[in-house]
């Protein structure tokens, strides 16, 4: 499901209007500083997630005063059904416990299985005559 042009424009506007916590986390995530590539304000289905690493199948969400537990639970279920792990942090925790948050993110990234080199892994059975 591709994002609509309107959703892409909205995601771009969210990038321009990021919170202090989002800017701080982006500083640490950008340029593969934690070993994997992240995107920010990325559309997935009907949602725009704060941060996404496709290669680590990891979504990071920052919650502030707009936090709505019921909606967030629905959103998390949607993302997990699509194979993403979801980490949620309060903006305040990121701002005052940055190193702890980064350690949790790194620990989750470390759980990501390393893909096999091209051509490795399960091979199909040869056809029998």
C-alpha cells in the first residue's frame, strides 16, 4: 500500500516541525550512527511512524502529552502484524535519559537476525524424473 501524495506531504511537514525530543533522537539515529539506516516520519499503511529502520524491522515512537493508549495499542498491533518491532519512549525520558534510551534501541537492533548472503540458505529440492 503506497502512501498518497497528501500523506507524503503531511509526513514532510512533520519532519519540518519536529519536537525537541524528535530532533535529539534523529541526531543519534541519522547516518547509520547506530549501525542501521533509519527514516523519520515515514508512512506505513494509515500511519506515519516517528522513526523506521526497514533493515532492523524496527519502529520507534516518541510519546508526549498527545499520548492516547488505546490508539497507540491499535497502531502497535497494526505495525507488529506487518513484521515490525515497536519501541515507545516518552519524550521526557528521551530528553533526560538519552543514553538509556539509546542502549534500549541498540539492544533491540542487536536482536535483528543477520540476513544470509545472496544464494545461501534453503535450497529447493532438485526435480525428480
